[in-house]
């Protein structure tokens, strides 16, 4: 089996994803534009959604779980008065309602969607049902009883009410949230039904949509030093972890997958941290009595 072709480059490229393309297609375009050997993204956006798509390159792919676990912010509009089979504007209207809630009713209803909530994914989602994707079964006309999943919602607030049929919201939440489910469930709680009109992820962990590159700019700068200059450090994916420094011997041991000695630390036994040597990331692991036991090793 031949070696994978491409450049060994590591770091993050932040894309401001437009509507109408899949997250996978964006990753493939980034890999082509940078001639990168390895790339992946930290959190899928639906094709109709826009905003931050953090693309990890090379060794940064090992830090993806820390970005997918981080808080994210979504700005979205909900159309009141109709439910669709996809819970967004792409689907078919399956039910309508004439009732429209007052602003104070919306503010009051949002309280039930904050904190630790249980959320049922949309029928058209990537959740697996007996080995098959839910959206594939939904396209065949099958209706599934999907299992509710826990979601941490840090905040959920009404931003504006453009008209009686439309409300704009902003949500900060943890991993695995479905904005479409929020719109669906809020609409039912208000007795008026609802679905997502548009959705934008404005930030994800340390990454902001305003700092993202457009696909047009990606095409223009493809395979140039100017595009390379936009690659952000791998360590941004580790910002939520404490940093430790290691000795020369510790760096060698860690790179070989063995526990390595680190310099003095006030971490407690069992804490997770990332380790650097002479400014370069070496590994992520668990701190145990002066050593770090690696779970991920960076080959830079």
C-alpha cells in the first residue's frame, strides 16, 4: 500500500463556510489548496448552514476532540407557524398553526431550553439507526423513534423579532447540539410550531467566523505562501488544557509513547494536560506524580 501523497503541514485553517456545500467538501478543498497530506474538521455544519468550520491539518487532527467538546455559538432564525419534515426551510411543510406567541411568551419558553437538557435529533440527521444513517431512512419515508441525547446549553436568548412569524435567537452550547431540534421543540412548546430559516455558527472554541477564509479566497490563494501564512498553530486546539513543560529526557520518552518527566506543576493527580519542549507541543496526557502518561503524541 503506497504512502499518502501531500505535504506534512500541521495547524488549523478556519473557513467561513457558505450555504450550499457540505463540510466534507470544504475539507477536501482545503486539502487540495494546501496540498496537505491530512485534514479533517472539528464539527459538522449542515449544507444549508454557514459560519465557522475549523479544518485541522496534519498533527492538529489529534486535537480535534478538544474543539468538538468546546462551547460553540449559533445565531439562527426560526419561522413560526409551520413544521417541516427536516426541521428547516429545506424540507416539506408537514403541519401548520395560526397561533403566534407574544415576545414575553417566547422569553419565558426559552428558559426550559437552558442548562442540561435532553434533545431528540431531527429525523434527517447523521445519527445511526441499526447501522444506517437516520437521513437515509427518512428519505425512504421511514419514521424513527430516535433516542433523546443530553445537551448542555450555556445560553439561549432572543436577539430580535423581525415580524410575528419570525424570531432570531442566539445559542451557546456544548457538543452534539441540533439547532433544528431547538427550533422544532420551541415551536411545539409555544403551540405555534417552528423550523429553522437560516443558521450561522459564529464561533467555535477559540475560532471566530470573522477570522475565517471564504471559499473564493481559498481558490484565489490556493498553493501559495499567502495561504500557508493563514494557518494557525496546532496549540490553539489545546487552549482549554493546562500546559506543562518537560525535560529533554521527558520529551524523548513522551515521543516514544512512554511516561515522561515534566517540570514542577500544581496540577492534581489525574488531570489532563499538554506538554511542550522548547516551545513545541510534544504530547497530551494524564499527569501523575511528576510525569505525564501520553494519550496523544505529536510528531512534529
